[in-house]
């Protein structure tokens, strides 16, 4: 963007007429303080600030189209923008529909800290029967407002049936599936090296109690973990069939290759043939070109060699 977008006369005129533009290296001097204060985790990140340093909006990632970049910055000051809504909030507007719009605007501008604070005020003010209804579901659904270990998630897990009735089984079960996937994928990544088969079994029992719909791949994860921990290629192969045809490209890229390499010399000839067939299916299914290439390579170099 430094080379192609900001040198543009159109972008330059727009930015210079409205803002004082400054670029900082996040690893040097003032940049370190800015990175810590605004919790910048990705680069490039563009901050729209008031003169007192108050964060109005955050744009994460490069936008290489000049018009799109200008529109994105302009949206900060439009109707229902954070600036307008903040003015209403400071003036004392605490109507529920307004607060919900304000939370969503804060999330869109990446002001997560303030969004969480107001969301907490909203949830605290509600009766139990209100919490499990559609207008407030996004608070429980969004991991930024309800991170793992938060009171919101604890409440959701305790009132699953009420949420299913108020929101719908599919949406609630999808959210619960994401929570279980986080735990199981962490184990597959090797983050919990001390996990035992007994603990994995307890996770399965917990998963059973929720009777999730449309989340069968989670049991495949559990089988894959068991297969790896016990060195059982047969269990691992069946888990592969249960998981990978049904998950996103990113999950295939992260979890497909390691077990194949781990059991590289232990797969039987027949098991390799089955894995090669599955890999062919995935090559046709996935969209990421790099992933297609990696799948082809592991099939050629490991499974059919």
C-alpha cells in the first residue's frame, strides 16, 4: 500500500484534507507503545484516531483498491458510524436497540474492548428469558465478546436447551461445535502434550451429552486423536474419512498432513490406497491452489510411491 495506494493523488488529496497521517514501525520507539496501547496484532493496521488518541476505527490488512480504501475510511464518519453512535452514547442514550447497534459498530471498527464493556452492561441488565432470544445471540456467538472461559460462554453451556428454543438448533449447535473443535484441534496441534486417553474419553462423553446436529466431524477428531495416541492406523484412517471431506480448506491444510507423515512407514498398502483415493477427492474439493498442490505432492511422494 505504501508503494501503490498512498502515493496516489486521489488518496493523497482525500487523506491530507481530513487527517494528519503518520506511519510507525511497530518494533521501534513510539511504534512499540502504539502497538501495545492499541493491541495491534496484524500488519498493516490503520488506526483512525481522535486528537486525544481515542480509537475511532481500525482497518486491518491491505486494501489495494484506492476507491475501496477511501470508502472504508469514509464509513467511519457516516450515519450509524462509531463516531455518530459514540456521540449518542455520551449524551446518555441507553435504549436497547441503540446499544446493540453501537456494539456491532464497535466490533466492525475493531474496538473490541469497548464493545465487550457495553455488551457486558447489556447482558447484565437482561432477565434470563431475554438472554436466550435472537436480538442478543450475536453477543454469545461472537468469540470477541464471549471468549473461551468467559461468563457468557459458561451461561450458554448451562442453558443450551433454552438457546436452542430461542435461536434455533442449527445455529446454537454450530456455535457449540466450534467450541469443541477449538479444544480438539488444540490437541491435534500438540498444544496439550500431557493429555491422556482418559481425558479424551471425558471430552467424548461431554460431547455426547449435547447431542449436536451436523457436527459429526468432531467425533472424527476424537477418533483421530485416539488413533495417533495408540498408534492405530486403522482407527486413524476411518477418522480421516469422517473428518476431512466435511471441513474447510484451512482445517485440511492444518491437520491433514501430520498424521500421514507420522504413520509414514506404518500404513499398509491398502490403507495408502484408500488415503490416495481420499486425497484425490480433496484435490477436487478444495479451493486454495497451494493446498491442491500440497495434497498432490503427498499423494505422489508418500501414498502412491
